[in-house]
C-alpha cells in the first residue's frame, strides 16, 4: 500500500507522514517548501526507507492507493488520476470534485507554534486554560488515529 501525502512538511502533514511510516506504510511526500522546519522534519523521516520525497507530481510514476492533501494553497493543483481514493484535510474553502473533504478541528501537539501559556492557531492565540481550548482542542495524533 502506498500513500501520497501532499504537504508532508506542513505541521499536520508531517505528523500524518510519521504515523503512516511508523505503521510500515510506504509514503511518497510531495512538498516544495524550503524552510528550516522542512530540514528538521526531513531529518526525522527522510532516512526511513519507506519514505520518498518529491517536489512535484510529475515525478510520481507508481500507483497510489490513497492521496491525502493537507492544507492546500488555493493555487495548487493536485493530480488524483493515479490514485484509488482522495482525502482533503483543510481549514480553507478549497473544494474538491471527488473524494472526501475533512474540515480540520482545533489541533495541537509537538512542533506546533506555541509558548508556555497557549498555542498559535490560524492567526489566533488560544490559551490552554481557555474554554475554546478545553472544549475544542484535539491532540494531533488522536485525530490522525481516527483519520
């Protein structure tokens, strides 16, 4: 089984990629960002023989069982023709023709922008002691177990 994770160096995409690799699932990661965060994430998952990173879709030749796109930019084109199924995980208004769209809840976890008092989430600061956090926040790996 092969998964393609588009946005594999996005915060949620990284956690998803890591979880799939830990389960022994082959992952092709598509991400063209260049950042310090990417270097840290690549050090963590890049040595896994089940992981292959490509920068563009045209580099993929094998059959993909599942495509998961995490937080796409509106201008990004996603090619799902070579896959069995498709999941879009987003907070934006991006629409899809075929597949499943999952609106991401308030997630928190490792590698997330935060300080001792709270998290930075979609340009907002949410305190750990707030009702919003206590009632709505889900630990990222718990969410991915369900996904």
